């Protein structure tokens, strides 16, 4: 370094002692070629150009060192509402009868959207209602029969229809005259069967009771005669002992007394037998009545259980029928209508359309690659470019990262990516002076600003990366 400085100093000293003679152009032309080149002054333009290039390079280097640019994570996604989009689904399989809405139409809560063909559910409801009414009539008939079939029935049951009407007993429907007629016939038949069976046993009971009473009368007579005959036999015996009567007369009174006593015993035995028969008949009558009532009570309980079952079935059938009428769960806008048209066949749990709730704030859902997710934090600013409205003409929206999901989702080609939710600062785009609202599922591209870096480092990064990779290659 000292030697170089000495050479520079000596050169400057030599030029100072021997200044170059400035020659005119015509004088230089008559000099030898080699001397002409040496004596010709350098071009000022080239000198100035070289200085400008050096100054420019110096400026660029300084500018790239002191200038910073934003580092961004670029991710694509779509517009979604802050609240979940309501997916309108069918709970049952069926054929579409009528579609009442179109894509983008605004609907109100409980508004009819789609009607499925209700023929089958309505037929099931009518069938169950008919069975329910029939079982209710059977219950009312048996109730009147049990009320009329007492231990001592005296009058036939009243008209079933009048009895139900007067008692204000509820029925699920209005029976036809033919139904009332058939029920009345069954009621009359059951009652007549009960009455005939009851009358037969009652006649036998009356006969046995009369027999018991007749035997009792005979017993009463013999009980009166037996003491008299016994006293007569004793008196005759005393006369026989005194010799006032013959032995034959005494034997006659004795025989009469013994006959009366034996007849009394026989009648008492017959009375006990008749009473036993009477008790057996009374017991049989009670058994028949209990069996009749028990059988009808079992049928009554069976019909009552069937009514409960049918009432539950009709609730299910009506709910099934209501499922044919698909209504809006809340106020909103119809999106992604997937039903092709009337007559389309749909399956259970099939999504028919999406419903975007009213006044739902929209946000951007973008998918960030695995290599970038570590740099994205909540609160970072992002530029949102709407694919529908090119940003070169309509600009872009501003947003702030509101949520960074920790669960990755499997994408078709990109592999696992992380959802990031960005809150938008505005819900519309200015298009030719008019604010066009954003819609769900518009595709967007988000540029999340993750930090700053020097401009020089940005240009040097490829070279540094290649240098590091080259040093690691075998």
C-alpha cells in the first residue's frame, strides 16, 4: 500500500514539473499515430458518462440499503359470512313438486322454498286417521257396553251415537253413518249375547231358589209335626204300660213318629244339596259376568293402547308430511341453488341450497401454505384483491387478520393448508361510482403483510441462497 501511494505521489509530481502541452487538432494530425494517441486528450463525454454510471451505482446501492419493502404472504380463498352459512337440506327422500325461489332471491324466515310431492305422506296420514277413528269408536262402544252390562241388566243400551254426543266424548274425526251403524250392530250383538247368557243362568238360579224355599216349607211342616208325633208316642207308651191300649196301637204311633223324623232329615239333606246347587249357579253367574267384563276390558285396553300408538304414528306422519315443505330457517339470501327443477329426485341430507343470513358481516377465508403459516399473526394488515373486480381498475380492500386456525385442511393438490380469517374494512367495492356489495364465495387473493426487509437483501437473497446450497452439495 505504501508503494502504491509513493507511485501516485511521484506521478503527480512529474506531471506538475512537466505539464502536457496542449496541441491543436491540426497539429495532432501530423504527429505519428502512436504519439497522436498519446497526445490526444480523452473524450469528456466518456469521462462524464463514467462518472454518471458510478454515481448511479452508488445511489442505487445506498437506496437499496436504506430502503425497505414489505414482506408478504400471498394466499387465495373466498368470501364467507362471519356467521355460518345455513345449508338447507331435505330430511327425507322425495320428488320435487315445486321450487318457489331462485338464485340470489331474498327470503324471510319460514318462507316456503321447495315443496316435495306430498302424496304418499298425506295418504299415510289419512290411513292412520281412519284407523284412529275406528279404534276410538271401538273404545266408546265397549265403554257403553260395560256400563250397560251390569249384574242385573234391565234395559238395553242406548243409541251409541246419541250417548257419545250427550256425554261429549272426543273423537278424532266425524264418523260416517255406516260406521255408526256397524258399531251399533256390534253393541247390540254383544249386549244380547251377554243378556241371553245371563238370563239362562238367572232362570236356573230362580229354579234352585224356589226348590230351596219349597224344601224349607216342608222342613218347617215336619219340624212342627215331629214333636207332636213324639209326644203322642210317649203318651201311647204310658197307656200301653197301664194296659189301656194294645201294643199294635203303640207301634203305629211309634212308626208315625220315626217316619216324621226320617223325612225331616231327608228334607234337610235335600235343602243342603239345593243350596249348594244354588251357590254354584250364583258363582257361575258371577264367573260368566267377570269373564265377559274381563274379555271386554282386555279389548278396551287393547284398543286404548292402539289409539296411543296411532296418535304417536300420526304425529310422526304429520312431521313427515311437514318435511315435504322445506322452509327458510331465517331471513337471508338464497345461494348455490342445486335443485335442477320440478320433478328432480333428492335424497335425505342432500344440500339443496345455501342461505346467507341477513346483515351477516362478510370476511375472507384464505388458505395459507405450511411454509408461510408461521409468519402470519393475528392483527396483521392484509390487502384483499377481489377476483371479480380486477384491482388494476377497481383497487383492493383492506383487512386485518382476525383468526389463524391451528388445524390444517387437506386440499386436493396443495396438500395440507391452514385457514386464516381476515376481517374486511368494507363490505362493498366502488365500481364506476356505485358501491357493489360483496357476495359469498367470491374468490379473493390476500397479501398479508408480515414485516419489512431491506431492498438490497431482497436482490441478494437468491445469490446467498444459491451460495449456501452450492456449499452443501456433495
